[in-house]
């Protein structure tokens, strides 16, 4: 038998264990991951936001990058509210995009990791796309704000408009990379139908090809329409994938 004095000291030492030390032994507190329905809802919401945004712009017939700069100035002087809506929509589109690509990466990991490299590529490209589109939106703010005080186009106004066009063209390449990575990752993890992989690679390739010609697009080249075909493919793929994820049955006992 041990000494009673020793047992008393052991009890006292256990009573004086700091609370911080006890918490530290528990390990990190797990946070809930994005499930299929959350990722799918983000994809559907992103498609809806993009469609509404583009429908408003098409309705007001905005100038193309190849139109005379006088027409660009006249349109922006009148449609300041339209630009405010379009730029404000980007503040919603960017987090939805990031939720989708990071959530997709999490789903791929929980389904065995098949396609993990492609999903990591989609996350990196999606973050780059968000940064480029933020720059694009800020430049558009500069265009519309400067248009209100000009009687005729200034060299600075034209420069900001061309930078805005160049940022959009460069974003096409980042979007194409995001598209290909997400499509191949979803296919490898059986989150998407086989035909969606073909759509992703083809549409993403068109977007990257258009992005390579970003200088020509900023100067008004019709090569932009190649990228718009890829953009339409992205919306179709995103909507179909989102619906599939939302309707995907949950596993029994899943957290």
C-alpha cells in the first residue's frame, strides 16, 4: 500500500490542473463540411445570379469592346444604375463561386479522393478568377464614375475602358481552367454524368483559347464570341451539376 500522504498530494495535483491544459488535450473542434445539397445549392444560385445579371445587361444593349469610344461614353453616362447592379452582382457571384469549388473539393475528398488533383486545380483557378473579376468590376466602377463628368471621351477614360476589357478577357482563361478542373474532378468522383466531362473539357478549352487572345479582345476582336460559347457551356454544366448534387440521396448515418 502507498503512503496516504502521497495519495493526498496526487489528488491535489489533479484538482489544480489548469483548464487550458484540459482543453488542449481535446484536439481541434471539427467544423461541419459543405454537404452535397449546400454545394449544389451554391451552384444553382450562382447560375441564377449570372443569368439575371446578363439578362439585365443584354436588355439595355451595352456597347461592345469594338464600338466607338463615343458610344461607350454615352451609354455609361445614362446607365449608371445598370452598371451598379452588374458590379453589385459580382459581390454575390464571387462567394458563391468559392463556396462551390471549395465544397466540391471537400466532396471529392470524402468520396475517396479520386480527382483530388483536379479539384485542387479548380480551387486555385477559382480563387484567381475571383481576384481577376474583382479587378474587372473595380475598373468598371471607374468607367461609369468618370463618364458622368465628361463631355467627350478623354484618353484616361479610353484607357480604363480598355483595361476593363482586358481584365474580362483574361478572366476567361481563369474560368476555363476552373471549368476543366471542376468537370474532371466531378467525373472522377462520380458526382457528374460522363457527358458532362466532355462538355467541361470542350467549354473550358474554348474559354482558355479566348483568354489567350485577350489583347485582341480588348481591342474589339470578335474572338470574344468563342469565349461566350464556353461561358454558355459553363452555365449549363454548373446548373446540371447543381441539380444532381441537390437531388443526390444522403448516406444513412452521415454526419
